[in-house]
C-alpha cells in the first residue's frame, strides 16, 4: 500500500512543478492562483512522502519519489511547455525510469 502512496506523492510532485511552470507564464491574480496550487500540491506530496516512509526505506522512497517527479516533470515540459526533445534527453530519461524500476524491484 505504501508503494501506491509513494507513487501518488510522486505525481503530486509533478503537479507542483507544473504549477511553477504555469505561474512563470501567468500574470496578475492568475499567477498567485498557480502559486497557491503549488503550495497545496507541495504539501500533499510531502505529507504522502512522510506517510510512505513510515514503512519503506527512506533512501529508496526518496529516490523513487524524486525519480517519479523528475520523469513526470520532463514529460510535462516536453508535452505542455514545448521543451526540446532530443535523443540524449530521451535516452537519459529512459535510464532514469529503469533506475526507478530497479530500485523498486530490489527493495522490500
């Protein structure tokens, strides 16, 4: 169950990075709404990470949480914010995904 909680926490990490990107593009009151979304998703993500680390090894949980956030944020950058897609970027993204899967496979 805590792996599911950790995965959801990682998705909320992606959400707070998305909110930062949208806040950067926004102006006026809309910017403040995106920053409010950032703080809400950050709080949820951290709360779920804390819950997950009560039974999962902290090193593994933190690495997987960060990895989910990194992969998701890169994909959001590519698909939403039109960041460049290069072979090397996709190659290293793939190695990161394999590392996350590997950590999950060798952890109890």
